[in-house]
C-alpha cells in the first residue's frame, strides 16, 4: 500500500511538472535530474552500506527516502546522516587509528603516572625497611643487654645468698625449748644439753657466741614455743654438736622434744624445699645424703658418688634406678 501511495504521489508530481510553463521548463528538468541523482546516490549508499556490513534497505524504504528527498524532508528522515553513509574503509581505518593513538597516549600517561607512584611507594617501603632493620638491631642489642644484666643479677643474688649462708654457718636453729626458760637461762640449758650428749668441752673456754629467741611466726600455733638461734664460737663446735646428735638419741630425756636444724637463709630453705619429695625417697632407701651450697645434694650409691644441683635431674635418676 505504501508503494502504491508513493507511485500515486510520483504520478501526481509528474502531472504537475507537465503543466509547467515553458519558461520554467529548464527548472523542471533540473529537478528531474536532481531526482535521478538522488536515486543513484541512494543506490550508491546502499552499496557502501552493504560493504561495511550494514543491512541493505528494502525497496519500500528506498521509495520513501526518494519521496522525502523530493519533498525536501530529507533532514527529518530516520536514515543515517550522509557523512556516515559516505565513510569508506580507509576513512574507518584512519578514524580507528586516530582513536587508538588517543587511547595509547592516555594509557602511556596513566602508565607513567602509575610508575611514578610505584617508585614513591618503593622509596617509602625502603625507608620503612631500613628503620625497621635499625629497630630490630636496637631491639636485639637491648635484649642481649637485658639477658646480660639478668645473668649478673642472678649471680649477685647467688653471691648474696652464699654470703648470708656463710655468716650463718656457725648457727643452729633449735625448736622445742619451752617458753618457761628465759633468755638468761638459755645458756645454762644448752650447756646441760651438751653435757647430756657427752661432748666433753671442758677445755674450751668459750662455747657459745650468742643465744637468742626468734620472733614467733604468725603461722605457728600458740602452744608451740619460739625457736632459738644458737651461734657457736667456731664452725668446729657446730660440726661436733651435729655429730653428737647423730651418735646419741634424745629419746626418753627431757630434751626429747627438741629438734635441731642448720640455720640457713630464706632463699636456701625455699630452694631446698623443692627437693623434699626426692630426699624422702632417698631416706626410704636408707641413702644418706649431704646438702651442697647454695642448693643441691650429694650421696653415695653402689660405691659411686652422685651429685645433683637440679631437682629434675635427681628425679630422673630416681626413675632410672626404680626408686619411684
């Protein structure tokens, strides 16, 4: 139907052209030539569009386009602009190349900027790594100094404990002396104890250097008397007193409640308490042991001298010999 309408319009237009005055005949011919030119240009456009992959317009579209161009309505048509229709392969390649050059320029600018930022970041990272390395070095130096100071402190503490134990090496701690015996009567009471042990100290003019009671500990019950510290005049007298206690029992005498201990520093007593379980096992197997200073013990087992300064090593020895 649209084709028929187009043909009717063309026929009507031709009839009008036939009625043109002779003086306008040349103008009519020019218009006719323009129509033919438009028609052939449309054909050429179709051919070029088909070369670039566009869909070829139908015959009906060609008629409508021709009519619209005839009526001066080409600017309002839905067909593509003439500039795009006249683009050939070379023009497209040139356009594509120009766009690619533009994109390459932008990419190069972006890459350059990105590389500069990466360089800045690398410089910052390098600076941070250098600072971190210096910090780690200082930290290692400080750690070495701390370990050295800690070792020195431990050595000084051990020396102080040893000095304190050496200053107490003549002392004996006696527990169980009744409170009814005053401080003035303590020397007479202890002299009677030495005579009971048959120590035979008649030729020794000075036996005790100092005798006094300790303040009562809060943990002790009220009925337990305070301990007494006996300081002998020489270590020889202390050793002889300990030997007499081993040789003669205090049982069935007025001294049977007494318990005698070596007077040691608090650090040494605390360290020796860690050996309590092991020393109990040694006593169960009738193994006599001697304490070492500052801590540790030694004993003979199967004619071999064994010495231990650590609880773990002694415990392992007991396990090996099946004493635990």
